[in-house]
C-alpha cells in the first residue's frame, strides 16, 4: 500500500487504510463478516499461530475490515499501529490493564469522562492500583503527585466536560524524565485538530463513538501507539480480554471517518459563532470554549491544536434551575448524552455523563451544577442560534 502519511489530512481522511483490492477492485472496503479464516494446511495453521507467517486466523485476533480502519486512524494520528475496540471504554480499560500492574500508581486529569475515572477508583483499586486525579492544566500539580511507582499519566485535553486544556508537550517532558507512559484521550479534538503523538505522547485513545464515526449510530474505540513494543503489549491484552471490534462495526466507522474533515470544519465554524454569541447573551454567566480569547488556555489551544473544535460548556446566570429550563425547552438541539455527531446535542454532565463521579470530586474538577455541555453539530448556524435564543426566553 502507498504511504499516505505525507498527504494532507484532508486527503488522508478519505483514502487512508484501504485501496481497491486485487480480487474485485471494489472502491468501498468489503465487510469480511466472518469469525474465522480457513488454513491451507495444518502446517500453515501452526505457522500462523507461531507468528512465523502473516495472515488472518480468527476475528478477535484480526480481520481485514477492522485492519482497514486501524490503518486509517493510525495514519491520521501519526502513529505506527492501532487497535480498534468494541467501545471507547474497552479502549480505556485495555490501556489501564496493559500499562498498570499490581501496586502501581497513575495520575489522571480530574475532569476525565466519568467512567474513565471511576473504573480506576472502584475496579482497578481492587487490584492494588492507586490513582490521583489532579488539574493537569497545571503541570506543577502533576509533578507533586509523582511517586516511585507511578507508571501512567493519563490526560484528556480538552477535558470532558470542562474544556480545560493540558499542555501535552509539557506532560511528555515530565513523563520522559520519570519513565512514565503518557496516554492522551483525544476524543474531544479528533485527529483532525490535534495529534498528541507528534507532541510526545506514547499512546492515544479515542471513543470513536464520537467524532470519528460521527453519526450517533455506532459505539466503538481505538488505541493508537507510537512504539512497536507498546502496541504489542496492548494487542496482547486486548486479544485476551476480548473487547475487540466487529467487522460490520469497523466498516460503519470507516464510512463515517471519510467525512470527518468536512464535519469537523462545519461543526467548528458553528461552534465558534455560537460560543461568541452565547458569551454576549445577558442570561449567560460564563462560556468555556478554547476558541474564545476569554478561555484561560486560548494561547495553548493555538499552540497545540489546529482549531478549538465544536464542544462548548457554559453556565447561566440563573444557575442550575435556569439550565434545566433551557435544556427542557430546546427544539432543534437534542437532549442526549454522547457528542461529536452531525446533530447538536445538549446535556447536563453533573446529573448525566458524570453522575458516577462523587459530588466532592466533581466540584474539585470544575464540573459544577450549572454546567451545560453543548456538542455542536453541522446544522445551519442561524437555526441553532434561533433554537437556543427561544429556549433562553424564560423569566
Ligand atoms: N473518552 C471520552 C472523552 C468520552 O467522552 C467517552 C464517552 C469515553 C472515553 C468512553 O467511550 P464509549 O465507551 O462511550 O464509546 N463519553 C460520553 C459522553 O460524554 N457522553 O456519553 C458518553
């Protein structure tokens, strides 16, 4: 296959990972809907299992349709290899399982997606793994928590749902100095706007449920590595745990991926305008959007991202009560969790996506009761603004 890595992202997103195959010349990749692959002989089966010959064995261990998606996302993220998973949480938990050991420690961003944090505090804690969640926007907070047994620094930037940003290059330097692996959940930015591996991260994870698939019709995840030995370690654990993707799911995600660039551009354009409009609205108390000069890390966004994306969090002067009125009054925006789809979604993280996180930890992470999260989609800006305008007409 031709090396696509030199092409512009706009081109890669359309072509990476697949070329018309020799047998049929089909332009769209075939869906290899099979659980297993026939061996030519007993000897060949043994050679495949022994790793002496390359080829497909069994879909949990690899499948051509899934591989097409993995190659495409690895290329977009500037990684060497990728592993597609059944959900975003399968990617996150595989990373934790592969890179943490009994009696080791990890440091994470306080405002992580709720389940990515809680699985450490409740489930991995049962195996002697300890964790500290800090405001990773402040690199000093990370340094303060490093211990002899710290193995993993796990960050989200921008973070779900506060939109706080973390200096990825700064984290990579700290990680290198202490022999720690840096993993970045790049779900909110997508590979179009941010490539953490180029900024020094070791591994990137995505919930492909979000921007990469982009149509709110599939759940999935992916792990991209920057080094062969990390990929091998992650692959071994994923194949044993079994949280792998299915070929039909992979085909749908690859289909969604082909329009990622167009969707990200359009949604970001809408979000820039909506964030500025919200910020000037008399009923709005605050807006957190990395594309606004008022965002505390506006300069960092310009340094490490190609654009601020399409996620906005904001609070109303009327606080929680007013927020509920707003989200119950929208007509075009859909009241639903998840994000990164073509349709605009609105939700209340404190009682929904981050409900599993304790009240005290939510407060420390900045997930306040008045915070409303908006995942801006690809509708016409004027229609979105009109919808929010009418929903803000409460007394
Ligand atoms: N990482 C991030 C940043 C996420 O936002 C999510 C899900 C996950 C990982 C897990 O991915 P999943 O297993 O759901 O594919 N975030 C959600 C959210 O904010 N609303 O609903 C799900």
